[in-house]
C-alpha cells in the first residue's frame, strides 16, 4: 500500500468490567515505534470515551492538527449507552438478513434505553416501511386493479380494444392512431352495453420539413396518462 506509517495496538481486559486500550505509531521502513504509547482505560460502559481518547491521542502522535470543528465532529456520539448501541447493532444485523420486523423492535429497544438516539428512530421508521413494502406482491397489485378503472383499461388492452370513448380509453385510442396513422385508422371500442363499435379516426397532420427546420412549425401537442401493468412470466 506504500504506507510510511501504521497504527497498531491491543485491547486488554483488566478486571471484571474494565478495559485498557494501547495504540502506537510504527514506521514501516524501520519497524520502530514513533513517539509514545497512546493509552486509555475505563469501565466497559465507557468504551466510547476510550475510543475518542485513543483517536485524539493518535492524531497528536501523527502530527495532525485538528481544527475546533474537526475535534467537535470526532467527539460526537450518536449514543453514550453501550446497551443502546448493542441493540442498534442487532437491528442492523436483522435488517441485513431481511428480518425487518425484528430490526424495528431492536431499534425501538435502543430508543427505549436512550431516548435521544436519533439514528435508532430513523432506522426503525425505515425498517417498518421496508416490512410493509415486502408484503406487496404482484398478485395483490393485480387484485386491487381488477375492479378499478385502471384494471378495466388493462383488460381491454389485452383484448385489443379501447375501454371507453373518453378518459384513458380515448387516450389509448388516440395513441394508437398516432403510432399507426393511415387514411382510415379503425379502432375497436367497447360500449357500456358490451357491443363493439368501430371508430374511424382522422390521420394526424403531417409535418412540413422546411417549416420544421426553421422552427416555424408548431404542431398541436397531445398529452395523456397510461397505466402499464407488467405481469411476471
């Protein structure tokens, strides 16, 4: 990696709930330690304080001068509770495994331990949204569309006819005429009584090449809304 210096260290348990962390900067070329050891000791529940002390000490040994803003950013802590952090970590694992319900419960547990844990609140909301999204299937979408206006348009489209003379059906018929213009563009339409009628459409106006290139051609713009349902094969 062509690094000139590396940081090495160790974590040692001292007592039932105490930790001691040592770190040092080592020269790659000589394998010799540069500067002094950086050390921090405290109880396990203060592991985040230990982490910050080690980081700030290493910056000093590396000769990095931190601005007030940089130091403030390093010292920020999403939570000061180790138990809340562990619950949050369990939530991340559950979310990665697709167990969104379990993930939301772990995030809620983290918030109950530390009500100020804002990241846990955001992750709980996203996990519940993902859980709801995972319950939406193609079958449910088709079932909801079956008795709706959009569903009738899809059914009519599958039969090759327009669903109505107005609204989405009319837009569909107009689009068919624009895509396949002819002198007599016939489009089948289904009436409310179930009978099929044939409608003759006027072909769209042909653009004039000369006026189009000069920017003086202004054909009428047509807009419409389409509902496209793609079924799984």
